[in-house]
């Protein structure tokens, strides 16, 4: 069952990556897993490229993991 869930997560992440590539390619510039928690938090802050253009700075909590280390290449 664990393997099935991992395969499903991979399929969904690939679908998400494809949709981002079509509609919001800037979100893919960060690299890494498109379904990572920090990326979803960022997407909630800026759901469109226009919203992202209005952001002056990213809140630290949106791009930090539990360990406090950066989760992406900024």
C-alpha cells in the first residue's frame, strides 16, 4: 500500500508540475518538488504571477522547514 501511495503522489506531483509549466512557470524556477509544503505555502501567498509581482519579501515561515533550513534555492 505504501508503494501505491508513493506512486499516486508522484503522479499528482507530475500533474501539478505540468499545470504550473503551462500557467505559472515562474513557480517552477525554484526547482525541487512542486508539491513540497513550502511551495504550497508560497502558492497560497501568491496564487498568480500578478500576485507574486506584488510581494515585496517572502515571510520566513513560508520557505523554512521544521529544521529552520531553507527548502529551496532563493
